[in-house]
């Protein structure tokens, strides 16, 4: 499953009475087959491209990986704190490769 497929699968919209816009629920952390975990988000409120509530996305926001992941460090807001930071505008091919490196998304 690609990251764009994952983001679409977990795309849950909330509507509030009297407000004429969509609000997306935060998607659950991804857990890979080897136990690696990471948050991957994309919406009008995240560091992604396009910056909208609908993909497909070419870049996504990641955060709070369960371990240091060298392939993501160039995108870290706080590279010296790699498991407690946000990674903005990460190209989807990089996050797809990281997920694949860790065995893919656990079923």
C-alpha cells in the first residue's frame, strides 16, 4: 500500500453544524511489519503538497517516528531530536521507501 492509498483509506471527514468546511480527523500512526511507527498526515493544515484535504499528494508531513530514520533527517524540524519532531514536505517516494524498508504497513 502506498502512502497516498493509506491517506485515502483513513480519510475521515467531520462536519460541524454551522461551519461550511471540512475537518479531517488525524490519521492513526502507521505501524510497519518490523515494529517501526510513524505519523503521516496531509491536509490543508499540514506541511504537504498540495496543501488541501484531497490528494493525491506529492509531499506529506511525517512525525514522531519510533526510531531515528536517516532517510528522513533532511526534512526534520529538529534533526537533533529525531523521534520527537515533525518532518515537513517529505516527498511521497521517500516515505514509501522508508515504509517498504521497514517491511511495509502491518496488516
